[in-house]
């Protein structure tokens, strides 16, 4: 299981009306493990009887061992994790964070790096830029947002010729074809943001003949709420209820059922669990399982997926 760090909230800053920056440090000022650009941490949120976990990209300097920083966008229609961070976390609080993990690493063999972030998807690139600058590698960043009011990244990005901001309300939109067409051989592109943006970049890169191994993406999404359901643990017969605003993984953890995990966003495959029997439909919300695997109903990603039906039994 993932090791945890007990860290103190030492700074909270409003980056936009919906986005706050949080800085965490060791209460005794001990050095924290350094990380690589694009890494994330999982934050534990004791919200009444519910223990929530949300994953957030680290936006601070990967080589700065004095603290970790994250940016959290408030989502009032979500399950409550971001709302908890915005409303209930204060300077001086101690929270548990996982050790940094990275599913969105830079390929430092690349001749150049093109970073494309949409909305809050700018976050992993803030640490990646610092790593690229430390290594003296060529890159350009494109940051797209609907309005200046929503552009939390503006407060965190330096002004430089290779950093481009595209604000829709100002009439500045990204031209993916132009951005990708004239890049040098050996260039890699990285996208984080809405699924539509990720798909558009991948499609444009494929049309231009980019190798699939040069196209990278990450989409951090929280598990969606839904109707309550129950699962049964095959090895013990234990029945675990899952609340409407609780993920299956959180429900299993609350019931002391051990499940390994990393990203908690359906992208890494670490929590993949075998389904013993399924009398109903699995609502797959992950990015890991293939269409064929989903149709077989033999695997589920507890961090993101839900269930509708009569009975779901898991091999745990």
C-alpha cells in the first residue's frame, strides 16, 4: 500500500474564484522526497463519517524538498472532495498525503517537448517546466482557458516567448494543426485537460504522422456520484455498501478491505479487481480497461466505476 506523509498546511492562496493553491510542509521542517515533473499525490480528507481521497498534480519545484504544492478547483457538483478542501481546510491543519507517484513522466530523450494544458489541466506542466529548465531541454507550453477570470494558471506562469496563453473570450484559440505541424523530428507532445482536448491533440498528431509513442496525455477525473449499491467480497461473504457520493474504493477502504491503488483516477490500472460474478451492469468510468474487457464484465476499477443491478461479487 502507499506510504503516507503527515503534512501541515502552511499557505492557502486564491488563484481564481474557483481555484486555490495549497502548500504543505513537514511539521518538523524535515525534507520531503523529491519527485519528477508530472507527479501527483493523493490527499486524505476526513469529512465527517466519510474519508475521501482525491489525487492532485504537484505544481511545485520537483527538486524543492521543503514542501509540496497543489492547486484545487472547486466542483460543487462533485462528490465533495474539492468542496472540503475549499471550505474546511485551514492553515495549520495536518493532512495525510501519499508519497508522490508519476503516471505522466516526461520522456527526456525527446528533442523538444510541447506541453498543452486546458483549464485546471495546466497543473502537471508547472512542475514539468521546472524539470525541463533544470535539464536545459527545449519546450513550449500552450495554456487554454475560457476566460481570464477562470485562468488560475496565469498567476503561476512566467512570461516567456515559449509560453503561450489562449483565452477564448479574447478570441485567442489554439490552432492544433499549426502547433504540431512544424515541430522537429523527435518532438513529444503532452496533453492534460478535458477529454475533448486530449482526443483532438491525439487525432491531429496522428494525421500529421506523429509516432504514437511521442503522444502522451493525462486526464485526472474524480469518480462520479451515482445511485447507492452493494458489493460482496467472494473470500469472506462480507457485504459492503457504497453510498451515492462515495467511490467503490472508498467504501472498500472504510470496510477495511485492502485494495492497492495509486492514481485513484482510473488511469494507472493498479486497483484493477477481478469480478467473480455480475448480475447487472458495471458503469465503467476509468481510462484503463478496453472496450472488450468492459463488455466481458470480468474486471472493474474500484477507484472510478460503479454498479447497477442485483449482485456484484469481487475477488478480494
